[in-house]
């Protein structure tokens, strides 16, 4: 019997968490506004589900890649702040970690990979919410009610600030984890 959960391995889950979910969030309000602004485009999409779905998937992946790139730039800023806080120890540990080849895979490396995935998700989601909030402005000009716009903008704000705060905390834990992995590793038979 096939294992249903094997589809949710890290290799399959990573692009979902770092590209597709942020991409969908980022383009969602823009897509709704396009359908609302251009009725002929709405009709075209309605009559061509497969082709529209494929194009929407490609746009989602593109948006996800752009948002991941913005998140990587923010991560670089987090690295700079960590260097200031630790008197460049963070950067030195990061370089040493990148130059390390592990003969065995310590538990901490799997934990570090999980933290990296979480960090990328948090940053991608935060910047996707900014993109969605900008699309809400267009929707407001198209007739979305004041209260609906205000509530959705508030949600976008909360889901921008919260993941950015979480990303900062995740980055600190990841930095400490990498520093620990540079120490002696105990191998138990």
C-alpha cells in the first residue's frame, strides 16, 4: 500500500512552504482585482480552466521566487544585525559552518534544516502579505467596502509584523544551532 505521507517529505514540502504558499498569498488580491476590473478577462478565465490554472500556477511560482528573493535580502540584514550583536561571531560561525563537511549527519543538522525552512516560510509570508495589502488598495478603488478593506488590511499588517518578529527569533536560534554544530560532535554506536 502506498504511503500517503511520503508526499510530504522535506523535498516536496520545501517548495510548497517557500514558494507556492507565499506566491498564492501575494497574488491573491491582485488576481481578484483583475477579475473584477476586467469582465472579459473573467469570462476568458471561466471558459478556459486548464489554461488559466496553468498560467496562474506559473505566476504563483514567479511571485514566490520574487518573494523568496526579497526574504533572502531581509535574511542578509538579519545576518548583519547578528554580526553587530555578536561582534562578528555570527558571520565567522556561518563561514566555518559552510566550510564543514560532516561524516555523519548529526541530529542538529536536521534541526537546522527545519529552522531554515521555517525562516524562509516566515519571511516569504511576511512579504507576501505586503504584496496582498497593496492589491487590497486596488480592490478598495474598485468598490470593496471600507470595513472589509480595513479589516483585511489589518490582517495583512498583523501577518506581516508577526512573521517578521518570528523570523528574527528563528534566525537567533538558527545562529546558536550552527555555533553548537561547530563544536565536538558525539557519535554513539
